[in-house]
C-alpha cells in the first residue's frame, strides 16, 4: 500500500497529464477567485474545469500551504 506522501508525489508528477495544467498554473487560477474555504476551491475546480475530486483537493491543499 502506498503511503499518503508517496501518493501525493505521484499525483503532482502526473498533474499536467491528468488536468492539463501544472500546479503553479492552478494556484494562479484559484487565487484570482479569492476563495476563503477549501470546499469552495474544490467545487470551483470540479465545476468549472472538470478536475477530478482527488486532484481538486490536492490543489486546494497546496494553496492553503502556500498562503
């Protein structure tokens, strides 16, 4: 079984392939929206860009860490 940090690293490595954009670009897109809560970020990514659940949560998590 893969641990959480290894899974996150694997997702970050495949983000461009799976979502069409690198993490840095997703952070720029989301920060333009001025969201307050993680659930708002996840909903936006899923609804507006069809980012899947796990990638949307990973992007939201990385935004919270970078703030």
